[in-house]
C-alpha cells in the first residue's frame, strides 16, 4: 500500500482543527454535566441555605448561567477560530495544497472509498455546525431556537467521527500502515517502525 506523506501545512491544519474540536467537545461535556445550569443552581441553593437566605429557582438558574458563561464564551471563541481554520482548509486546495481525495476514483479500494466519503461527510457536518453556530451568535434572534436544535446535534457526529478516526488509526498501525502516527506528528516515519 502507498505510504502517504504529510506536509507541514497538512499536519499543522490537522492538529489545529483537532485541538479546537476536542476543546469544544470538552466545553459541551462540561455544560451537560458538572456545569449544567440545574446542577450549579442546586450547589448554590445548598450553599445559600446555610446563610439563612434564599433565592427563587429562576434567580438560581440566572446565577448558574452567569457562573458558567466564561467557559461557554471560550466555546464560542474557539468556534470563531475553527471557522477561520475551516475556511483556510477549504481554500488550500485552490492553491494546490491539501487537496481533497475523490471517493469516485475507480482504482480505490472499498476501504479507501469509505475513508474518503467519511471525510467528505465530516467536512459537510462541520460546515453545518459552524454555520448554525454563527447564526446563533450573529444572526437574527428569530432563527436562534431552530439553529440551536440543529447545532446541538453536532456532538453526535463529532463523537462518532472521533471514534471512527482513532479506530482507523489503531487498525492502520496494527496492520499495513505502521508509522502513521509518527508521520502525522513529525512528518517522518518512526525509525523503529521502519526497521521492523
């Protein structure tokens, strides 16, 4: 099988996009779990009960949202960075860098066709996530609820893609593409992998 080389620009773009997405996934996870507004409101309520005072549930939720707002602001900022990286990723093929592989080429194996279609689907889903995120933040408020209901679905494709991506890397490393990880990190194949 042909061994793929990864240029510096390819590796930088890959890792920048990956780190942004992982960070955004962490903020989503926190918002759904420990930083959930209901959970934070319960913590505040338990604390202020010891001070012999009280707040309404609505006040507690408002306070909880304010506590987690800085974390969510970073989700939004990272989304803007990802919009820039995505735009750059889409522009690079126009100057002959990081071209997209065509899944319709006849000489491809079924595995390669699957991989290429998966990446195209991934980039399509990312485009929808970024577009809906931008509309939520910058668009008319009348679209906000609809865009949020679409945007929250991002977690499902992102988790599925990460699992498939990591699984594919592990399979490649254990079969006929040893050194793929070292090439994605340093651009060169690990010396031990080449000698075995």
